[in-house]
């Protein structure tokens, strides 16, 4: 481990439990009044960074084994939320983040047919009247991405091909189709480069205006593809396997205070409906593939070597993303905007157990991790990435919906390197940004979590709602009611003691189950009525800017 990472780890372990002074926040929930001398209050800039299929504990600052020095530094000088939630899948999570409403309210989940209600607005549309310029670079993965009009981005690099990292069959700038990339293209780097270009343009032409950048990476979503030099950095690592790695991570997270429960066991019987059947998967990829989350000790030597290599690629993809995040942060610094910029980092769902062969197929003879290969992380390492929680992307168990949330804001957060245990959801991101910008939102599912930047426990939700592929859940306080699949029975967990979801209390507390189930059904029915009855929003080109 480098001296840099040793110092960071020491910093986290020594200072996590130290008290820091609170920062002063202006009355009314608008911009902060900085308590660091006579710095005048001004509207902050916003950079929202979204990873794709990155597990809760992949980053080193969340207890992981992957090198993420730039994220670690943001966390060391900011806040880490321990109970932030996504929807368990890419598209609906992105919709929640950008609209402030649950995907079921806006017909933005694959299982919610109906109209996009006419009240649907996106972050740039809230920020533009407050004087903001808005930029997007990266993945756009939501419904109704064609048509006329825009959603308020002034410039956008839109990556519409999520099946390839070393090329693009379709990508655009401001709605204009770009040619196929030249050799040397890597989407993670391209996303950051376009973001830097937009920021440079903003600094040159609109320096007096605050900005919002939505930086939507594709990494580390399948296929596992990374530059060879980045993969080489992790050669020889992860040979111990996912069992040992999960246990070590669990202990580390307990020590940091990120969680307070044992690690959830592997679940070999769980299998996602989107997976290629086991036999076909092994025929196409080889006998080194493992289709279930089985104990590492049961693997053959060939399987262990192949699985270790897959995790090395996953780690390389995240480290490359971290490097590119550093590039964007440096550009913000070069603009003299670092202290006035709120940076948020999240992941759109838990690590994926999906094993699908798409895109250009899979060449068994090509170097693993190259453009000619198409591999998924698989359930074993996904269980490690999502540790200490249960299951993976697409499930609404904690492993599928728990997201890291780092908040960094030098002029607004005095309580550095602290944890926030405030439960929150992607629907809260839009209201938070608008609040900090001095605006107001109403009739949204989300609420501002800006008060939690000052003090934990100051932005409570009445409930948090989940529904994806008939995987259903509702959280009320520390109680979570959850059912898997359309026919699944309700299970009840006390997350204050059991976020690993190991002790089902449904039979012991039937009245609570009945009450929470009725609440979930009421909300699900309400959201369906709203989207079906509302006049549809005019078709809009969500993936491009208006400028």
C-alpha cells in the first residue's frame, strides 16, 4: 500500500470519532453563510458524480480494497452517508435523482407503463431560473430519450452505448451524432474529458454564473473492460477470494462505524432472471466461470484464477474512474471554484451479479478485459462489493439499494471526515440542490438533506418506498418491510440492529407487517393513479442540451 493510502487510512481511523465544529447555515435553507472569515455568501456550484453498478463498499473510504485516492480525499474533507438508497437499477435511479420523484410516479421504471406526467421536471429546469448553467457528460439511461425539446442542459456529451467501453456505436454532443471514436478511446476518460471541456467553456464565457455538472460514468457496469495497464496494477491481488475479502471488509467497516452488524452470508441459490443460464454461460466463457455465489473454497484452481482476474478488472475500472474524477476536480480548482462547489458522489445501485453476453459477443481467445471480451462480475465478487449487505443489483435488499454518498463542500461543511446515518434516497438529491441554490420545491417525493450536512438526524422521511421487478419494500423509521418477487411473502427487519436482513420478525409482529404493507400498497396505487391520469408530458429529448 502506498504512503498516500496509509496516511488516509490513519486519518480515517483516528479522526472518525472526533467532534468537529458545526458549520453555520443561512436561515431559509438557501445558500450557506460561510463561518470561515468574511467570505460573502454566494450560490454554490454543484457536481453530481454517479457511478454505475459500484458496490457500497468498493471504495477504500467505505471499507473497500480498491484504490480510490480522489474519492478518499473528498470523504476525508467531507461527509459519508451510511444509509443512502437507490432504486436497485440504473434507469429508475437516474430518474429519481434528476426529477426528485420515485420512478413509479414518472413512468420511468421498465415495469411502470403509462404517461410521463406533465409535472415531470429535471434538475436543470429547477436551477436555470436561479441563474445556473447546466452540463451533462456520460451515460443517459432513461425512458423517452427521443423527441423534441430538452430538459435544460446547456451542453451534453451523451453516451448511449452501454455495451462497450473501448468504442461507441452511438454517442452525441448536444444532440448531434458523433463519428465512431478513434482507437484509444475509453468511455470513462472520454466522459471526464468532455466534462472538463464544458467547465473550461463555462469559466471562459460564464464565470459569473454558478454551474451544475452531472457527471454520469458508465463504470464499472458490465462488460468488464479496462486498459491493460490499469488491469496490471491489480495483478496478484484478490487471490485470497471473496470469502476472506468480505470478512476483512466487514471488520474494517465495523471499526470505522459504517455499519454495526455482522456480514450477511452468501446465498448460492439466488439467481437473477436476466442471467444467461449456467450451462450456456460456461459453454460460452469457459470452465473458469462461476455462476453462483458459492464458497471460495469449493472452486477449482482454474476458477479461482479466472475469478481473481475478473475482480482485478472491476477494480481497475473503478480506479480509472477515480483518476478521471480527480481530473474534473482539478479543473474545478483551476477555475477558482473549489471552495464554493458542492460535490456529491453516488452509485446508481449495488454491484451486479448479472452475467450476460451482449454487445459484440465474447471472444474466449482474446485478453480478458479487452474490447473483444464481455464478462460480468458475477454473484461471488458482487457479494463482496456489496458487503456487508444481502444480494445485489435488481433486488431491493440492502445490497441492491445501498449506495455510498460522499458530500464535499469546503465553504459549507465544517464537520469534516464524519459519518451521517440519516436515511435518504436518490429522490432527495434534486430538492437538496435547489434548497442550497436558494430555490424551493413542492409536491416532490424527495426532501432536502442539507440540514444533515450540519447535524445528523435533521431531515427525517415519513417513509422510503421501493418497487423494482416486483421486488417490493418500504422503510419506516428503522423498520423495513420487504418481499421478493410478485408472489414473495412480506418479511420484516429492524435495520437498527439487523441491516444484514438475517432475522425476519414478520411472524412475531403481524400488526406491524399489516400496517406497513397497507402503507406500501397505498403509495403504489397512488403513484399508478397519478401517472395514468396525468396528461402526458410532451415528448422531449432528454439526452441533449438546449444550447
